[in-house]
């Protein structure tokens, strides 16, 4: 159902498109089950990752990597980061530790990389993190191990979220760079979710491995702008992506499936042209939850901690335009939004801390890092 307008007592009331139950009202401030504490501030942060010692690595989109001790508030800088194409949605992106980081000290970073002329694309690099005694460090032997193909014009929809699974494979979102059709073109790796070895080469048993080339990297296709990837306790992958004008999505990711963009979407083009809904083309996988008005999902986790036991197995999604933390309850092959917390600012990422607290980082300059702990 598309948004419609009703004339009511001379007023125009916009009704949202709904797929499943309507979104619940935001939780009242005094009913939130957590207390919020500001820990530090950063310049346009994009991602964070905890080290085994409890310190926090934070990427800043203009091209810096910071190391924060949350207990003391002391912040240092990690040098040796890659050159980034900063502008629009581009710049320094995600960061993740290798599953055997304690032994090899390898970290992975994603970023927008300049090309020849007015083109750019997402890239993935790995390096050895060498920390110093002064609260900083450097990335040693930095090497780009994957790139979007092809590099294109524009400064939007890189995606480049990084996630490791329990078998050590590296998962990467590669968004369609606002070019639409590449999401369906297996000659490009745009608009896809990819499954790679830890050296950036395709996992050998991927569903399109026999096609060779970049198709061998692909796990699923037909995606728009994927900014959330998370595994649950059973190893099932869940994903959130931004729709066009309406139609943000929460998807259950299945091997080799096509999620339909730009052929179908529960939103429409920004210029007003309609896109057929998912239910018109059942051969494409439809989202379990979609949002119109949008929430602008920027990251996703599936909570597994002890601090918020009622939330175990639920997806927690950070929202940009919605300035919210959204809780989605997953029941097998179905899901629904059950709570929404107004955070008052655009939220770039949510992560689960080592002790089960939630950590949120805001979007933009002078953005706050927030720790969410349960009320006593």
C-alpha cells in the first residue's frame, strides 16, 4: 500500500505505507529501560570496534582512526590509514577485527577510494595494528584486498559494512552507488552482499562461483544501500538497507537469492516514478519488515548479552533520519518492530559492548559516543 492523502477538516494527513503491523509509538523518556551516559565526542564518526583490552577503535569519515580508553576518556590516534575519497557519503568507513586478532593483530577497514578522474568506489584493506605505550599506534603493512568494480561517479551508497562469521569468512556489503541497474548485473559487485576469505578472495563454495569474475564473490543480489549486517546465535544473517523514497528493509539473507532492487521496492524513486511492490514479483525475496516513513537504518546488531535479557535474539537498528534505536523481534522466518527509542540525534552505529551494554555513536561533527546501561 503506497502513502495516500486524506482531506480531513481542510487538512492533509499523510498515511504511511504499511507492510505488517504499524510501527509502535516511540517509548516515553521515563519508560526507557536504560540510562544514557556520554563517554566522548568525535568528528563525523562512522564505525567502532572493541579491542580485547576494552579500548575502542573509532573511524572518522574525513580519514582518521582514533583509539579511546572508555574508562579514562583518553584518546589517541592510529596512523597509517588509507587515503580516502571524502565527500557526500564517502570517506573512512567500517572497521573489524580478524577472528584471530589476539594472535595476528589484523584489522580490516573499508573506505571510499579515489580513482582516475571523477570516479570512486569502496575498498577494503587489512593491516597489522601496532599499539604504542602512549595510547596510539599505527597500521602496518596496509594492503587493499578488495575493491568495488567498477568505480563510478557520485558520492553515495558505498555500503561497505564488514562482518566475520564463526567460520572465519568475511562478509561485506557493496551498495549500488545510486546507479540502480548494477544491483542486478552479475558483471559488477555493486548492489550485492559478498562472502570472502579473510584475504579478500571469493569463498570457494559461493553460489555463483562457477561464473567466475566478480560474480564468484556474490552471496545475494538486488540490494540498494546495505548498512546493517548481523548474525544471530544460530548463524543466520540479517540485513538492513535503505530504500529509495520509502521502503527501508529488514531482510533474512538466504544463499543465492535476489532481493529485487531496482525492479521491485516498497518505496518509489525520488523523482516520483513508482517502483512495483515486492508482492507483484514473488520470485524476489521480500523484506520481513519495511518502513515508510523511513527510519534510515545505519547499522544492525542481534543482541546476545545479559544486560538486557528480554532483548536477546532481537535485532537493534540505529536510525539516521528517525534519530532512533529500533528494536525488531525475530520469530523464525518472521519479524516485526516492537519498540522505538527516540535518541534525539541521528545515530550512526550501535554495537554491543563486551559486558552487554549498548554503545551508540551519533552522526556528524562533534558527535557523542553514548553508553546505554540498564536502569537499576
